[in-house]
C-alpha cells in the first residue's frame, strides 16, 4: 500500500507497527515486514515496545544493518488489550519509563532521526501529551506527532485540534505534527492554519484512497508558499479510476506476499473503503468481498 500511495503522490510512508521484541528475536514475519521496496527512498520503520533495553537493541540492529532511514516510536495504539497492560497510548502515563524508552531509541539511532507518535492521554482525567511531548523533545527526537484523541475515545467523536495547537505552542523548538480527522487536502491545510503544526499525519483517512496524498502534496505545497490552495481541482476519482487503484493494490499485494490466495483474502477488507460513496450495488460489493484471484477481481 505504501508503494501504491507513492505512485499517486509524495509523502513519508511509515511501515506498519513492528514489535521490538519480535524484531530482536528476528521472527520471520517481523523481518519480512521491515523489508522495503527499492522505490522507498526514505525507509521508515515504526516500532512498538515497553522496555528501553529491547527498544535499544531493535534500533541498534536497524541502524547497524542499514535497514532504516527514519524510526518512529508508536505510543498511540488505543487497543484495550495493549493499554490494559500499560502499553501503547497508556505508556506515557509512566513518565519515567516513557522518557527512558525514547532516550534509548534516540541514543541507539545516532544520526538516524527518531520521531514519536502519541495520543492526548489515557482519558480526559489522565492527559499526558504536554509532559510527554516535552520529554520527547528533551530526549532528542526530530518530531512529535499528536493524535487529538485519548485512548478511551479510540476513534470516536472529533479529534481535538485545540490540544494539537497547545502542543505546538508548548514545543516551539521541535517539529510538531497533527493527526486526527484528516480526510481531505482541505482538512490538512485547515489543521495547519488552525494549529500551526509543521505537517500532518494521515491514518484512517487514506484507507481505500491512495490518491489522497497527491492532493495533500499540492495543497500543502501551495499553503507553505503562501498561495491559495482552494484553486486546486480536488476532483473525486471516477468509479473506473477507483477500480484501477483497487486492482493495482491487489497486484502489489500478490507481489508482496508471493501468494495470490493470501493477497486476495487481504484485499477483501479494503472493498468497503475503496467503493464508499460510489453507486455500486450490494451484489457487486459482496462479489468483490469474496475475490479469489486477480483474474477473478477483474
């Protein structure tokens, strides 16, 4: 999917979350997930971990073996089975542990930039983003990204862009990125205007919409140059163009997994995202949700 997005437009595309323990143990799946296509000029790997020593070992391995040009630490996962154990979005509440993990990663990374992604906190009574942001800055990260929701909110409600603006104001000496409710290029520009962030991070907003980054690239470039981004034509892709993107995605999955059956099963979960808002019937969607091969999809 990173390859597909790059084919449409620019951006920095980070890998899916890799567990540091599994990476240190070199499990086959983790080693496969940190591989990059030759077209990825900046190889970004996102790590998850709850132990400074393991994080340090994982980062040391990535740098020593020249496997990454950028490392992102994920402290934003809201999944209950993770947060209940004090990990993910709940970890910054343990401020000393959070700082130790970030510092261990930065020290091990050397010249390779390290960034941090986090949420506002566990819930509205346990907000950590300001203290965690300052700790990450002091540890030497290149940028701090904030998702404007708590772990308790998961993905419900509206993202709190005011909190993102607060973090931006509190950290004038490090790059701050905003995340949450970026569904269009106009949303990205509005967030930058409203919060003053240096850039945006897109998560769910690009599901089934790999072409979003082409619009983002044009709009943000114009905005940063002081030009009006509203004169850009953000035409919604035609149904045919969506179908082409879907098939291209399947082709790349087949290449990645080297197994057409597994790739076909994986693409099924993307059907609803790709064709949301388009006049296609339930029978069509149902048939794609049972696709068994590239030829079948066509």
